[in-house]
C-alpha cells in the first residue's frame, strides 16, 4: 500500500435494537450476513483497515447494542469518537423517529461544534418490500441536519461499503482539521517564546 500517513479513527454505530447494526458491521468487515437473530450484548469492536486519499486508516467501529438498557453506556462509548453511523430500519417507523435521540446523545459527548461532528445515516433493509419510511422522508430529515443519507441492505450487500467510506472520509477531514489547528497553535506559541527571548537578551 502506497501511503503517507496512518490514522486511527473511532466510529460508533447506533440505532434501535434489531435495525441491523451488527449485520451491517459483519457485512462491511467480514463480507458476511446471517439471518439468525441475536442480541448484541454490550459492546463489541470491529476493526477494518482501509486506504482513503493515500492514507492508511484503521477504522475501529464500536457496536453498543441498541437496547434501552444500554443507553446509559452511550456516553462512555461515544466519548472520543471521530464519527457516528446512525442506523434505522426502513420497515420500522419507530426506529426512524429514534434517530433524533441517538444523535442528541452523541452530540452531548463531542467537543466539536455540533455542525462539524461527522454523522452518516443508513436506512437499512431496503430489500424488504413493506417500507414504513419513504426515501423522501429520510432524505428530508438528513438534509435538515446536514447528514449524508444512504439506503442500504446488509443482506443484499447494497451500498454498505459506500456508507462506511463516507463516514471514514468525513471523520478524516475533521481529524486533520483538529491536527492542523493543534499544529498552528504550537507554532504560534513557539514563535512567541522565541520573540520573548530575543527581547530579553
Ligand atoms: P442490531 O440489533 O441492530 O445489531 O440488529 P442485527 O444486526 O442483530 O439484525 C437484526 C435482524 O435483522 C436479524 O435477524 C438480521 O438478520 C436482520 N437484518 C439485518 N440487516 C438486514 C437486511 O439488510 N435485510 C433483511 N431482510 N434483514 C436484515
């Protein structure tokens, strides 16, 4: 791999129970899907290494489980995250309405300006015909919050890679903006020091 820089990014995936978070991760990381239903018990972290813009990125994706009883864990999981994947099930309207709450929980934990924290919304299970959330409804909510929206299927492997690449790219952008900011401050502090010394001697 021809890369110049190596970056580790922490991404959290959130949404109601059963929307397909674990399945999406399994599809993205292992290119596998299983119909077997199982509850995610607590946190699991999956890692995938990708290359974006000539940079080697290690994505650490944290899956917290969507159950109400795990909601209290969300603050500690999302602390220090570089981006968040919000998932709903297009055949379950409540899971769509739940996005607002998940978004607010995450924003409580970020030091970034809320408009800068990278989110992506995934409307999953588009392979099923009885939709309860239309594409337009989901797009409108995402546009209102300035969040990219992807219609996906973990089962049929539709758009999953695109969605995760999008969050990686946007998280990377924020990451480098933070670092640029930090570097700029360091330089200006050093400059001040030098000039003080010069005045002194
Ligand atoms: P989580 O609780 O959000 O992690 O949801 P899971 O990944 O455990 O998925 C819940 C159920 O939805 C499982 O039975 C999955 O097989 C099913 N599922 C997940 N993604 C899809 C999809 O894209 N299409 C269909 N038809 N079923 C899916």
